[in-house]
């Protein structure tokens, strides 16, 4: 959703008129945020589709909004394509099962389609992981994804991804799409969001603890982030042992760490804090918060923390709102993550640490993190400052890159149709 939302104000300048088809928010159990409408141009055509009630489909083990809405997407877009001429269909969602309709619409209406890979679809990442580290219903989703992904990919005319590795893996898996146009495009930094969050700050309840140095992370948790977070916790434990009065001023917040419905999320960070014996310094809230409340939390924080996954493909598109807030920032990523170079080229003052999957953390890494945390506890960390290069990652510039890929996808479609 965020890719499209932040691109909508700029598509017209790239000579693209856009019609959006989304699931009606009444059919989702995720947190809704009406303030998002303030960022969308009023002239955008939006069609809302229904979905089967989760109350009934969950009895069959089918709670996914993608599966519940698939039939209604089919019917609604069929009607739209019958009534108007379109040059391209663009799937930009992590609800990937919807993408299988691209092949059908292409065959029936002769409209090419592009898929945006914001995450891996079919992946073996969790296959060798312990059961407790796997997502809910992993057995079913793994097999469903393995079946559906090739159906969507076999006729695709263009691929966009936040990570080059996602596209490399897809083209290795499906050699028939090796000539398909591709582009690696991260999510864009959307500056209007900062103003919307600031203007509406008063509607959000205060969450952080007065009298402490509150360090905030808003986003998903999970065992794949334990490597990064363990480095932080080890340095924090060292500080609490050496100088409990100083380091006791730090309070780390992990908010919205689970995708589960409110009250049903399983904590993945708090148990790690208990293992390190620093649970009094760490607060995990599994329930998701609305997008602009998350921005308000970042604005209220004394400093920000971004942990990365042990998966080197992880890009952490959330880094742009963090940078736009221009607070003191600590980030710990896999050394191969693209987020590392983005942070270093887009801003000065960001404290970026890396790890690899081959060895344990060195004492020097923990010592450096210890010094950063001490400076944070003393309110001595400097806020980040944006460099001119940051503009390269603006939503405006990255929307133009999407439009370039659209043009290539249409050309690919026309050439291959002519060949046949």
C-alpha cells in the first residue's frame, strides 16, 4: 500500500493516469488510519472490492485477505477492463495471491502486467528454521506460494523489487522471464507524511515514559531480527552492570511487532530481553499502531533504533520515515543489506553497525555500541542530517523510475505479441 500511496501524487507528472482497486477496509482486521486519505490526490479513481467474511473462511483455515478478496478482484477488474481501455496492470502488494489474476487479465483483455516484489513470495528462508520461528500457518502458506508464484510469473511483463536479489532469484527459478524488464526501486521518502503527523499529533495518546531517554523502534519483530537486537542488548547489559544509574535511564520501545490481530500477537523481543536480564529496560507492544501514530511516536522519541534481519535481502524501507524525523539514530543491519549504503549516503550522524552470519560479535563491536548507548543516556547523540543525495530516494524520483519500467514493460508486451 505504501508504495502506491506515496506515488499517486506524482504519476500524472510522469504521463500516467491511475485507477486504484483496493479491498474495502471493512473487510480487514488490520489497524486503519483515515489520515492516510490526506496524502492521496482527490482526483484519483478508487474502486473498493469486497471480501468473504473471515468469520466463515477462518473455519477453513483461510484468513488471508488476498484469498478472501480474490473472487471480488476478479469480478470488479473484469468490469473495469470491459468498460475502459488500460495500458498496464500494476500489482504492488505483499498479498501476492492476487497477482495470479494478472495472467488471466492479460490473456482475456490483452493488457500487460507488472509485479512489485516488496517481499519474497515463495521462499525457502524458514524451511530449515525451528517451528517456533516460522510464521503462523507456514505449512499451508509455503505450499500455496510454491504453487501460485509460477502462475503469476509465467506471463509477467515487468518486475519491480525493493531488493535486486528478489529478482535474481525469480529469474533463476523461471528462465522464461529472463528477458523481462526489471528495476530495483526502494520505497520512496514521502515528506508530506511528516507534516500530516505533526498537524494531527494531538489526537494520539502519549505512550512513552516521562523521565527516561526513550529509544523507539516501530515495526515487525521476529526471530530473524534477534541477531541485530542481541548486539544491542549485550551492550545494554554491559552498561547496566557497569553504570546502572546512567544506563538505567534508557528505555527501549518495540512497537507493533506482530501482524496478528490486536491482543493475539506473540512477543518476540521481550523474551530476548529476559534472556539478557534487561527486561526492565525493554518494552514490547505487539499490537500494530496506525501509520501516522507510528510517525508521531518517532517524533516523540529521544532517539530511534532500526534493527535489520539476518536475511541479507532485507531492505527495511522504513528507514526513510526515520531519517525524515531527523532524530539521533542507531541502526544494526546485516552487512549485505542495501539499507547500510542508503543510510551512509543519505545522512550524516547515523550510527550504523553491521554484522555477518559467519561469526559472533567481537568485543570491539560491543564496546562501540556501549559508547553509543552511554552517549544516548547522556543526551549527547547528535541528530542525523540529510544529505543532498537523500533526494534521489524521494517518492517523486522513485515514481519516475516506476514509470520508466512501465514503458519498458509495455514495449516488451508489444514485441512479444508481434513475435507470436
